[in-house]
C-alpha cells in the first residue's frame, strides 16, 4: 500500500490534483507494480509565506 505525500507551495486546482494523482498512480503501477486502488496520495498546499528556500520566503520571490 503506497503512501505518497505531495507538498506544493501555493494552491492547486482540483483538475491539477486529479492529473497528478493519475500520473503518480500510473508511475507506481508501471515501475513498482503497485495497484492504483491501494495507492494513497495526500496533497498538502503550503502557503508561500510558510515556505523558504535558504533565507528567502517564497512569498517574496
């Protein structure tokens, strides 16, 4: 039972999440032989002000 946690800066649309879920599930099936019906994917949308690269917040980039 694969569990994939996808963290992204900023929001995704429902259509983007559906497309990502499909591609992630397909990749796990193709590469690792995992059944998409037992693949769990969680999307975490992090506000850009709560994410930094080095000293710089993404909200300021």
